[in-house]
C-alpha cells in the first residue's frame, strides 16, 4: 500500500500524525478529515519497508482499510513534554479509581471525578459500574457499602494507599427509560469528605462545559485494571493512572441504545500516555468507565498559561468497542447538568 504521512497543523496537536492511503480524496474516504488540518511529511510504500516507522505497518493498513485513517503520536519536544506532565498531574488531582471491596478481595469498578458546589461534594462517574447487571440500566445497584476509594493518588510503583468507604451518600441519575450512562453520587459522610480533601481535590463545576468538536483535542482520563496491586491484610491499594489522547470520531458508529443528543465517539488508539508522560500500549480501557473526557484548548491571548485554563471536562467515558473498528463512547457533559438540575438534587444554583 502506498501511504502518505501528515502532521497536524494545530498548535494543540504538535505530536499528532495521520496516515492515509495515497490517492484517496479528502473527506469521506479519509474519515472526514480535511486538507487544511494536515501538513504533508512524506509518502511510503509499505511493501518495500525502506524507512523506519514509529508504528506497526499492519496496524496502520488495517485502520486505513477500515476507517480511512491511522492516527499516532510522536515524542514531544522538551517544552511540550513539560506542559504535558503538568496537564497530567493536574488531572490526577481530581480523578480517582473506584473499587468494590468484598471480604478478602478487590475489583476495580471504574473511575470517578470529584466536584464541589454550594459546599456540597459530588462524584461523577458511569452509571453501569454500580449496576448488578452492567448491561441493564434498570437493574439494582450493587451493595454500595462495598464501594471504596483510595485516600490519595499514588501510582502502583510508588507504594500503596489505604481504601475508605463512601459512607453515607445520595445517588442521582436521569430517570429511566433514558439510557444515559452517567450517575452523580453526593458524598455525605464528613469523615470521607475530610479524607478526600486531604488526599485529592474537588473541582468547581465551572471546570466542565459543552464540547466544541471542530477544534477540540481530547484526553480520556482514568485508572486501568492492569497493574492493580492490593494487600487484603492492610486494605491498601496501588494503581497507575493513564491518559489517552484522542480525537473526535468523524463518523457515527452503530451502538445499542443510541442517544444522539448526548452520544460522543472518539478514536481508540493503542498508544496511551502515563501520568509521567511515558508511553505504553494497552489492549482495553477497562477501568476507565466513568472517567472524565477533557478538551485541551488554547488559553486566551494575554493570559498566563495554566492547566485549569487549558482544559475543560466535556464528557464522561462510558464504553469502548475493540472489533475491527476501534472507538470509545462517552456522554456529553450536558447529561450531568440535566441530572444536577433535577429538583430532587436541591441545588440553589445548579450548573
């Protein structure tokens, strides 16, 4: 196959590369991509293999044949790498893994994000992770007394931290039969809130907003099942956080129970970024369900760059598809807003 390699023209995507089959037109045959977003680097004959490439040729050919494009990342320059680490460390402050901890065992349920509003404390995550039947949104909640969270963020290779229960809490969701995989948990236990304040941080809801598909670069944040360390005798856990940089999927795949008003789909790439900026390849996003999907945006002209200004949460991660097509599904932040504006939540000024 003759391929063409391009680099992104966006200043927010300096490390992003795209591979297309030579001779295919921009638009539909290139998964909706337009020429102005890409700058040509070189072409390559995959049958000759006369140049070293930072990706698998077979993976690239498969993705191109299926989706019309193969996307990958290259190593960032030093200044970009420093900014990358700052953004990852910022996300780590508010994103935490959720566990189910029956006696003498532990399983990773998913990922949540902590928020504070009107001196009340919330956690936003995916609805299905708390269901007895994850495929049935109407099934009963699991025993929520078994749900636990670590008291501080610490990667698996840097020791372990204790797990605490959620304690008293309220659960809010959109009333079925609306099939939106988002749930909001209000934390009511003073001891739990105090412990999480000491080890983590709570975001204001102003740090989340609706999506701007045409210009956003996205990062899906969460904790993977791979690498989990747990000591049942001390009730401590060690877990590593991952961030997946990705882009909006340029077509709408077929899914069970679509919700066009809230559905978002993203490219699912195998190259993921650790919180320290290093790269690794993983085969599944299991554990990231419920995690925040961030949009990386330009800081306003004249303002000092800071992670809080460069990122907004725009969606909640829900699921993935790992067939011949690979994509990730999320739900717009508007779904969370709809939940918080229900009268039963009782906020004076809901976001």
